[in-house]
C-alpha cells in the first residue's frame, strides 16, 4: 500500500508550515516521516541539506533542527507551557538558561 505519492516540499526556516487535507490523505504519515519517527520505504528526506536517514538509521544531526508537537494532549500538566516546550532540549542536555531562552523565543 502506498501511503504517499512522491512529494517535494521546501520549508523555509523560522516560519510555520501547515499541512491541510481531508482525513486519511497522509498528513500524519508525512509528519511522522519528516520527524524521523518512521523510515521512508523509498526516496529521501533532507533537513538543511542533510539526509535524515543514512544507511537505514536516523541522522541525529538532521533531527537536532526539528521539533514536533503531537495532535493528542501529550503535555505534562505539572510543567509550565515553557517547560513543556523546553523538555526535548533538556533531554538533549542543553543548559537550562539556553533551553528556556529558546522556548521563550518560540
């Protein structure tokens, strides 16, 4: 089964991009591919000119430029909004002052 037809998408940095379409058209599949949660069965995904999947493995360099917020409520209620946004940076070992500054910037 082919979930997506061949697609080329170029997203400029610093902006916001929205995928819009009817239920079942592949929006979630596309986002999961871009986020590195699912490996493509063909083609390539490049982030900043770096292949997201190299030799069947996710490339952490490419992933370090991405963030994804799921549609479902997956926020930690005991954390502030700022702390929820900064959590992935904390898990990567980014200094508290740097991750909170980045969260405030977003």
